[in-house]
């Protein structure tokens, strides 16, 4: 009995020692590669505004078009409940106005708020940990220049044990490593800048990388595609079929800058938000750097593999104003004729704007119809300096079976595939 107790004590001490070692923060300030839009010569406030844009802070901390900027309250629906973002304005009572430089840096790079309170990794400190201290403090200076908004945090609604913040410490020991960005001397400067933008500031992997059972990123499948908030974030590795390896540099740059690329469709959902709130504001040289990095991401097939048919037979046989006669009538085609054809056209090229083009879009080539369902139900909006494209949602006007029929028609007509969308799946996705 005494021997068993001694062994148990030793194991507990070893676990504690391992926890301390594994969660030890990297206290180095770090250095960041040069970004064209945030030169060292710029004032900290101007640099901070650009860096905050690149990090897309406003998307997660501003509740809708009518919400106060950076005042929090955005809901994140997860498999284990709902999290709400917090107020990051300089309000001293409900925001971050009382935070010191060290406290802010620790929260951003380690996920630990003042008082030792663990932040949930829905806040991407797992990516921000690579940021340099100077960049983090530049962001802080920008945030502190904004109007203070009194906005108390909305309580999270999480199931047990996910509502226990102490458990995040264990999660960190298993899945988080504090580290700074290290430039690759064998790579050119634009590649390093793009890597910093993609992996640290832009935290692209938080949406485009699948997660494991504990909701941690699967490092071996980085950028291979995942589903977030009811939308599919597509594979952005250099895989020629499943990823963006076949895209030209101009295609990638256009998609990042304006949310649309000819023959590849338009961004929707969270990606449209990222373009609207963040990517469109990046300096063209930084967009080029991001493209340079993405082009070199190792190819990974991911799951599911979405193979785009660039020229489906039904589309080729259709004109802008009429479908092919061989296609036959269906509930889906009738719904498309009644509400969709005026913008998207039967030949998938779009009428008033190329952002409405469906030909070549991955959404209509995905037989599961994840993004097609989301777009039909909730619509989409993307406003940039170049265009303002909006699509209304039809959740209130269409039944589950009608949405399924329309989705399957879109996949069949514009993707040349047999859609697998069911009314039950639409019903489940209405609340995502």
C-alpha cells in the first residue's frame, strides 16, 4: 500500500513537472519580417492599425454592422456550446483600459488574461504566439487610441467540462507551445513576410486546418481545409486538385484582395468577412508575399477532396437566359428560375457582376453542399473598394426540402455532380 502511494506521488510530481515545462512561456520579444504596409518608419499607432487589420481583430470583436467597433459580443457556436467575444476597447471597467503592456502581450501571445485567467483558444493565441512584442504593442497602442465603450462581457454558454477555465491549462500543456516567429534564411524575404502574415497575424490555419477531438489544430494537416461556423474553409495547400496549386498567382491575389477570381467563384461566409474587414486593406506587396507563401505550402489532399469541373455539360449547353432542354424540369430548377437566375444566369457567368459567377466555384462542386446550403439560408455579403456584392438569405422563404432541392440542382448543373444534400441536413444546418 505504502509502495503504491509512493509511486502515485512520484507520478503526480512528474505530471506537475511536465506541465510546468510544457507550458513555460517563451519570454523572448521576437522579431517580425518587414511588411510593406507597416514599415518601421511608421508611427506605432499607424503600424498598429495596419497590423490590427491584418489580424482581423474587428471581425471577432464587433457584433454585426450596428455593433460598436471592438466592443465584443460576437457569438461563436462550437460543438460544446457558445462563446462570446469580449470588449477590447480601452474602457477600464469592461474592456482592456487597465491592462499594462506586459498583461496585453501575455494575453495575446499566451492566452492568459490579467489575474491568470485562461482565455479560450477560440481566441487565436495559438497563432498570435508567433508575433513579435513590438507588433503586439503597436496593436495595443492603436486599440487604446479608439473610443472607450462600456460593454460588459456576455456570459458564455458551455457544457461541462468545457466551462471550466482551469482545464484550458491542461489543454495548453497538450496542444500549445509558446514560440516566436523564426525567419527561414533559405527563403526570400517575401516568403517570410507571407509566412508571418498567414501563420501569425492572419491566423489562416485557425479556419483552414482541421481540428482533433479536443478542438486543437491537426498540425499534420495544416491548411488542408475544415468546417467553421457552418461554412467550409477550403483547402489552400499547393495540391493541384484539392487545393489551390492550379490557381495562378493573379487568381490568388485577386481572391485575397477582392474576394473573387475569374473561373474560381467568389468568397462567402467567414472568408468574405476576412476579405472585407482585413485582406482588402493589405498593401499589394503584402498580398504578393502572402501568395508567395501559399504557393509553397506542401500539398495535402485533405478530406473531402473537392474536384472542380470547369466545364459541366449542362452549363456548356445553356445560354445566359435559358437552360439546356435535355436537363428536364425539377423542383430545384424551378426554384433557381424563380429566384436565382436573374443574378447567376443559367450559364454560370453572372449577369450584373462577375462575383455572381458560379462556374468553377468550389462551393457548387462540393457534393455535400456545405457552403451552398449556408449561402441559400443566410445569404452573403462582400463589400470592397472595387465592388459591393450582396445575396439575400432564403431561410424564411424556403422549406428544408426546397433548400435541399435547390442545392442539389446547383451542384448538378454547375458542378456536374450528384448532390447529396438532404432535408434533414438542411434542418441541422439552419442553427449553425
